[in-house]
């Protein structure tokens, strides 16, 4: 467990790297952006011949998806933000 101030500092530092044009923002994310009010957008995906994965958080919502095999063409078109999955996450209280 980390205190929120430590997590916020780490994410802010990573977002600052992202804003300067670094492709990988540190802390393992592919993208990391400050959204204000202590909120962030962060995304990390991975693709192997045998499996794929994605982690995303956007403000107070997020999800993790893992495939035990490469995703189908329809699933691949969702990357990186998977709006259908985020819509489901936001509809659950």
C-alpha cells in the first residue's frame, strides 16, 4: 500500500515524461496523462504470439483484460481504450 500522495507524485512524474515526448512514460505505462483533480489517464498493453493484455484507468474508472490467446480481429480494433468495456465499468456502481 502506498499513501495517495506518493502514488500521485509517481503518476505526475510519469505524465511529465510523457508530455516531453518520451514514448514510454516510466512505471511501465505506454501513456500517462494528468487529468486534474488528482485524476489520471494511464494505459499499458502487451502483445505476445500467445496472449495479449491491457490495463487502463481513466479518472475514477478502469479495467484489466487478459487473453489466453491472441485477440480476434474485432477485439484488436478496440485497442487501446476499449470504449465498450469502459462503458460497462462506468455503468456498475
